[in-house]
C-alpha cells in the first residue's frame, strides 16, 4: 500500500521547546560513528547490504525492538530505500541500524492525511547524521533513511518529541 502524504507545516520544532542545536549538544551524548560502507554496483547488491546491516534473514518482515515499540523492515521496502542510485543510501545502512536501535531523539511528525510517522534522529561523532523515517499508517514500517550534515538534521526535529537520550 503506497500512501502519498506530506508533513504538515507549522509543527512544533526543537527551538520552540527550548532545545539546543544538535551541534551544541555536549560530546558525551554523541555516539561513535559506524562504518560507512562502499557503494553497491547495483540495486540488488544494495538491498543485500541493507539486509546484512540489519541482520535480516528470511523472515519478512524483519522486526526490531525500538523505543516506539516494534518496527518492521519489509524486504519490499528496502528496494524503495536504495532505488535512487545517485544517493547510494546503502552506504549508511549501519548508521540507520544504530539510529533505530539507539536513537538520540525520536519525533512524532504529523502528515496531511491525519497519520503520523516517527523520525529517528542520530547523533554520531561524525560529519553526517542519519534520519530514519518509520511510517505508522501501515503498521510501524521502516520506510526510508537518509544522511545529512549535523546542522541540516535540525530541520527534521519537529512534531512531538517522544524520546531523547539527552
């Protein structure tokens, strides 16, 4: 089931509730950076790399225990994550796994169809951070992940803060 929905504008942000920027967070709250993997030559190899980083076996969906409850990683959704080869998102699969298992923050972000998604925000001792989107309108499904510089990750800190490590 494909759901096309946009994040609602004017949601509460990190600055509205008095949080500091991610860059200002004391270093003792940053996690060691996982390894950035080599770019796959094709989608099929990229899918296998993500499956390996998440220890996905033959079970579909693969289930992970997280701070928001069980999150599913379905084989069919891995293709969605890695299909745009220019982004080579499989390189950050180990970052994504760490962000879901041990996030710095999790935000509940509302969408224009009345549903919400969770944004798992990492804080690694590295140039890049990871945002993992878990959609909720079809059970808790890991739908996407992407890397961004630490400063840029702040724009994904919106909605309702439901978990923080700091």
